[in-house]
C-alpha cells in the first residue's frame, strides 16, 4: 500500500511537470485496468507515455502552421474581441487526427465602447457567437493538419488525447 502511494505521488508529480513544461495534456485512451497492475492509479491518471504525439517538425512547426492557417473571424474583428479556445482531439495510432472538439472557450478582451452600445441580451448572444466562431475556426484548422507522429508506449503506437490551446488576437491592434 505504501509503495502504491509513493508511486501514485511520483506519477502525479511527473504528470504535473509534463503539463507545465509542454502545455499539453496527453493520456493514453487505450489504458486498460488490471487487478495486479496498480489499476487504481491507472484509472486516475492514465498511462505515462514514452513519447507524446508530435506535429511533423515539432512544436515550432506547429506554431508556424497555426499562425499561417488560423483566420481571425470577421465578427470578432468588428468588436475587437480576443479569446482563447482549448481544442481537444485524438492522435490515432496511424497519426491521423480524430474526434475534434472544443472546450474552455474564454473571451479575454473586447472593444468596450462598441460592445457597451449593445443591449445586455445582445451582449450575451454575441459572447456565445464569438465562442462558437473561435471553436469552429479551431476545428477547421486542426482538420487541415497533416498526420502527426503518433504517441508511443512500450514501443507500440497508441491513441492519445491531445489538448491544444489556440489564442485569437485582434489583428487590428
């Protein structure tokens, strides 16, 4: 029991370190539960990967790809809106992207003069539209991505869930 607690603490600490340094939360979607193999720990934190999935050319190339392909929505430009959306997807065993979704869409800034002229109901509606526009644009760009180098665990390719934050900055600023 003490060994399991120590291993769990080490695993959690390692995961926190990886997330902080890489800005990516990855976990194996194929993790299985077995009674003789620390199943409680696996169900809490997933299996650690030997190699996380990678965009072709690495993180710098992914940033170039995003900056070249992300289009700032016109409606957001009209209101000077800036925001961030976290896109979640799976990198499959063959490197293809699947199951794209958006969550944690936050509006971080907008032109208060123009936005303030709208009614409260319209402001709420606009905020929802901006979040949806950012999510749709994030999904569009991720669908354009080339195949990735898949994640690996124990020298086997594995399906991995990947979180990618995308920042939308007002190009007129």
